[in-house]
């Protein structure tokens, strides 16, 4: 789903850009470098307000949001260019942009009809994933040993024709030769067949850690960031540039947050620490000290839970605000500039928890293969973690990120993070 969305979003953005540029050429308005920055802001705004989501129906709110956003952008351009032709340009652009949105949503509205080969707990888990995903329609499962199945393997061709199935997901087991032959014939006939681990990876943006092992890691494609020196240099350059920009832009907010935290207990102003330092596990499993704005009351960590819950009573009133807006993370820009962290990557875990996870969670040490990040795929895709099960689920997203890391994915995570800060949600 994520690869598909990225592809269609890229095509849509390209068409929007061509339209945007053509309007300026038609009305003979000169384009300077600011034009490209304004267009980037417009696309980011589209993403934040859900206009770049094509798996849902076109709604009136899409028209309202896009009209307001386009209006703001064209008004800014009108101030600088001082040409009334842009009013017609705004109307033309908004009309074309909404027609494109409607067409894209119409094209992508038709859901793939999917059936599962196999049954049991794995089938139930897959079924739940398929049902909650707007891109798919769950038909049922095919199995010889379950009366609730939609048919037997021997009748798979008739089942596909009857239900108009376009994709089959099979649960990896020790299949017999007959099943392999049936699946081979079906695949050669044009029906898409995918293994369950790959399906979860592509549709959910995560990797089922209960189904993988060291052998899977060795044989699996991807993980290019681990050996590509050029990619590492690009990522490090991206980290430094982004950290410097955010540091300069965010410095007034850092001063504001510093004062807020200091004054959360006016009676002990001088002894009230604004910063919080903690040992975290970083690249290659080595410890480093992270720095954040303090969001909790002063307490002895040995006397309280190691997990910070969403509504933890240790969190101060200031802490709730700076956590929600991610202002508490700003001092970590220093960690990024020092090289302890990347801007984007798996969140660094507290060493006391992390060392325990290494013993209890399959392949947990994989997340040490890259530098930890200020924000990451798991942070924008999964809610607040409060226990070891949440840590497992987040690891599934972290492994997906390490396998598929790219500049484009980092930009997507950055956009999602901005959306989380503004609306408190990603996706």
C-alpha cells in the first residue's frame, strides 16, 4: 500500500507542479527561486490536511481545504508579483487540482479482492489487517481442513473466477507438491500471489518479527543503508543541514521551553532543572547520553515504572504540552550535530529497558544497525508504547525502515512527523 501510495502521490505532485508552472507561463509571470519553496510548502500543506490521500472518496472537505490552502499561497504570490492575473490563475489552478484529486480517488477507489490460502491464527491476523485496510476487500480463506473456508485448494481456479479474486496471500507452511503446482498455475494465469510476510511488509509498512529469523535477514533484499557509503554520506549531510535549520528556527522556542520548564515549580526555581539527561543505546549498541527538556516531576526512577504512560501522573502540566508538540525533543539536535543520532531513525531506547528487550524480543539488536533518530517510522505509524508488546510492534516498523531506508522515505517520515505535531496523528 505504501509503495502504491508513494507512486500515485508522486504522479499527482508532478501533474500539480506542471499545472502550477504553466499558469505562471501563460500569464507571463516571472519565476524566481521562491516559487519552488512556495510550491513545496503547498505540497506539505496538502499532505498535512489529507489531500494527498487517494484511498478514500472525494469529499467536500477536500474542496474546502484545497481552496483555502491554494488561496493563501496565491495571495502571498499576489503580494510579491502585484498582478491581478493571479486571481484567474488561482481559480484555474484550484479547478484543475480538484479535478485531478477527484480522478485519482476514483481510479484508486476500486479495492483489490483478496483471499488467503491457509487457516488458523495466522489467517485471523491477516484477515484483520486486510479488513481494516481501505485498499483491499477480504473474500475469505481457502483450506481443505476447515468447514468455514470458501473452498478447497483443488477448486482454486473456480473460486478465483466465482469471487473475481485479484490477489492471493498464502501462509508459509510446508506445502505439498500439489499445492505448489496449483499456485504456480494460478500465478502464471495472471493472479497475483504473495507470501504473508511480504504482504504485511507491503501493505502495513512493517515486518512480522514472529515470522523472521537470522536466515531471513541474510537472504532478504534491501538493507542497502548498511553497506552503501554514498547513502550514508548523503544521510549525514541531510542530518547536519536539517539540524542546523531546525536549531536556528527553533532556538526561540527552546528559550521559551526552557523558561516554561524552569517555572513549572516557581518555589524551587534555581534548583529546578530544565534539562533531562539519560543513558540511551545508540549505533552498534553503544551507550550515549541523550538530552531533552524535562517533562516529568523529579522522582527516583527505581521507585516507579520504567514505562512512561500516555497519561502518566509524573508528567507535569508543562510536560504534557511540550511532549505533544515535541518541543521536549529540540535539545537532541545537539546529539544529531555531534553524530550520536540521526534526524530520522529508530528512537533510542533507555539502556535499562533496551538491554532487557535484547533478551526477550527476537532480533531486537537489528535496530542498532543504524543511528537512532529524533523521529522515526515507528513513531509516526504506531501509538504510544507502554509495555514489551508495544516494543515488539514498534520494532516491526523499525526493521521495515532499516530494510527500505532511502532519502524519499526519510522525507515521508519528516512530513508525517509534522502532521503528528499539528494534528497528533500520522498515517
